[in-house]
C-alpha cells in the first residue's frame, strides 16, 4: 500500500488529487441557559441574545421546560433571525429549574440534548451564558466551550427561591470562566462570597423603541397619570403606593405586570388605581407615552439593593420624569430622576413631575438612555469574553510526504472550530510537490501562512521558524502526521484557563511511546472520532502528568515560550528536544500535563521512520548524550499500566 493510500485510509475515503476546501473560522456560537423561557418576560437574556445574533453569532436559547425523555432530540424553532429556541430532554421526570437540583441522570439527558443540537447545527466553539445556577452541572460537561455566569438578581432573596439559588451559585461562579453582574451590589456580594471579582455589565434599553411616540396610545392622556410596570411582588412597597394614591386622589395610578406572592386587594380597591396585569412587551410604548410620571416604588431590601432596574432606562428613553425610592444602585442617576427616602418626598416628587414642563430635562434623560443601550451592553460583554478566545497559532512542520501534510491540514480545517485561529506551515526544505500544494492551500485561507526554508534545518530550527512567524497568544506545535478531533483547540485552552500555573500541555493519543498513549483501536479516522469522543467525554477536565511531553502535539502560552526560549537547535534533525523542553518548562516553575479530554491521532515516526537504522541509532545516541549533559541520566519513557499489562499478556 502506498503512502497516499494509507493516508486516504485515515481519512475514510478513496485517494483523490483534490485538496480539502477551506473552512474559515467563524464567530463562536452562543448557548443561553436562561432563568425564563423566551416567550415569558422579555428581559436581559432575550435582549442580549438578539444583540449577539446581530453581530453574527448564532444563538441557541433553551427553554426552562423540558421534554420528558432521556435521549431525545431537542425541539427547535427559529424565534428571531439567527436566534433559535430549543427544549432539551430532562429525563423521564423532568426537574423544575427554580426548585430542584438536577439529578445525575437529568443532567446527563440535558447534556446529551445539547450535544445532539451541536451535531445537528454543526456548532463551532461555544459561549455558554448561564443565567441561573440550576444549569451548572449541565454546562460543566460541555466541550469546546467557554462559560459565562451572568448574575442579574440576588436569587436567594426571592421569597420563592429554591435549592438552585441557595445551594448552587457559589460552585457555578467558581466553575465559570467569567462571571458578570448587572449591578455593583451583586458584584460586591459575589466577591465576598467566592473571592472572585466579576465584571460589571449593567442592564440596558432599546432606547429608540421607547423614544418614538406611537401613533395610537393605550390610555387617554389626561395630564395626571402616573405609571409603573414590572412584577408587583414582595419587593414592591404597596403601602407607599396606597399612601400616594390616597394623598393624590385626582391622580390616576396605573400598574402593569403580574402580581406575585402578595395581597394587593386593598391597593386595587382604591378608585384611582388601575391594575392591568401583564402587557405584551411590544405594547409598552403605547402606555409609556400616556404616562406623565413613572414610578419605581421598591422596598429597600436585598432584591432592590441588587437590582439595576430595566424599567428606569425604559422610562428615561421617552424623557419621562421618574420618581424612585432611593437605593445605592440608582444614586448615579440623581439629578436625572427624583430620588426619595420618605413617603412625603415620594408624593412631592410625583407633584413636581406632573408639573414639569422643562424640555431640557427630558432631553437629558433621553440622551442618557441612548448611551446605555443593549447594543452597548452586548459590546461590553463581548469585550469581557474576548480574552477567553485568545488567538491560537498552530505550527505545522512539513518535510516531503505531502499526503501526510494534506491530511493534517484537512483535519485542522474540519475539526478546529475555533474563531481566532492561525495556521502556520513551515516547509522544511521539501523536495516533492509539498511547496506547490502549500501555495494553493494558503491562497484560499486568510488564516493560513506558509514559511519556507531552503534546506531541512531539523525539528527544532524548523519549529522555531514557525514560532517566529506566528502571532498567537498561544502556540500549538503539531506534527504533519497527525489528525485532530472535534473542538481540540478550545478543549486544550480550557485547561490553561482552569490552571494558571500550567505551562505546557499535550493530548492523549494512539501512538507516542509514553504515558500519553491510551488503549484505543480503530480502522479509520471516522471510527477514531467516535471512539476518541467516548474516551474524552468520560475524562472531562482531567489531566495526567507524564514525565515528558512528546511534541507530536503540544500547546503553550506565548508568554511561556518567550520566557523559556526557543527549542534547542543543537539537537539537529531531532529527538530529545521535547524531553529537553519539558524539563526547561518545569525548571521555569510551570506545570506540564497531558489533557485526558483531548485526543489527537498520531501516525508516529513519519519522518524519522524513513531514516536508515544506522543513521537513526547514531542520531539517538548523540542527542541522548547532549540531553544528559544538561539534565543528567535520561529516564526512558514508559506506557500506562493497563497497556503494559496488555502487552505482557
């Protein structure tokens, strides 16, 4: 069998003289694990979803209800351009997200549903936005994923808070790659409770929606209407509202929204109070422009202290006077809105608002709202997320054997699924048609770059050439006889986020000659992908620590490369430079590890296997002596115990 036929066998296809088409890096997909379903209350999760979608991200927004099934496919519909809602399987007896902690079986059913959804839509790297702690055990199992916990309320302060809010938030915060809060109070609270300081991304507003006066209003304007919208619950000061309504009997008080867990019968019975219940989000401007003054009658409680009320931004978008109970989070709005501390101040604020005729004050409120749109909030969130998707440069060293290189690059194109990718191929003095192939390959790939060396300068010097040309914050050195698996770049990066002291990381493999080899057999790359996924899913987040990392595939931060230095070119054509570099990284104080949840196929010795035996032996002996002159006696690599036992049988 020819080399070309063997490589084609890895690919699971007949040999063809046509190179794989480019698959350009795309924006990461966004998975939203919300606190409310898409059609319930249109709030922060939905607004941010729409903004991510407008920036080219596909958004998948999960329902808070579940299909009573264990391994079913999610039910999916398109809710808006580039936004899809999905209902996951939740096991035979699905949980209540507000009350229950998911069992292991329920979490496995949900994770299976997410995985099926990813396969169905060909998802790339994902950003999971977790809005409620219930989802933590599900998101923890996802591959090629960055997790953001978006804390928008003090959930444990709700009168109906369940176990997820009380028991799971700390673990979710500590397990997330990034935490974000909607208020400074929440930011300080999470820092006190977890020791981790979240980013601050406040709520926003669709300013233009509320600024435009509708052609038809829902209420007849009368110059004496004050309004409030939002849930009327334990955080609403009902006594304050009754006092205001009784003190101002000629003023109409209109309340919009659900009533939750409190008795409002006495308030509702007042002749100048109208309680309308829930109104569709799209119709709110029809009511807002009929209001003369807008209210925020919160009790000063944990909920109010933690909130950044969206309704205030919405009121201000129309320029309306706002009268609010004073609490720290809205102190910054003093002068734009009226802040009050007593019942008398609240009533007087309403009187002044009804009498206001100053267009400059209205314009100032509208301008402030326009500076705090959901579009801007999305940009703030994306900026906070950006460091979690650093640019990664994959350096592939190629010397002849074009079919190996083609297969390796085809797998990178197909399976990397990473938005910030650069591929640098070093043609290390090839004498076959590799240079011509690489020229065609790079022409169709803006993320591809070719570096040429006139002669074969060896493994160390060739890779050093690639590193000098690379621009990524992380470097991956990948042999040209490898075949990568789905999401491999993102899964390697996850270990560096989880362990800041990690300096050098490799994957598990089928062939390498040391502890990175696992017991796995397959006939072609399609079967490999399936079996590798079984193994890596079962070892999510796990690492082992081989004595040496072999450089068929390793990742390291650029800062570590700059500190430790380049590969030692004294090793010539190669061998022992990977042993040497592992020791150098450890000597610099960093950890080295093997990621048990990333598998990369390695043909092994595609280049050195072609050397005559006497040349191989001489090179091995020479480089061993040089290595031992630096580090002392060489420790020969060994296999895992289960492989040793298997080989001995």
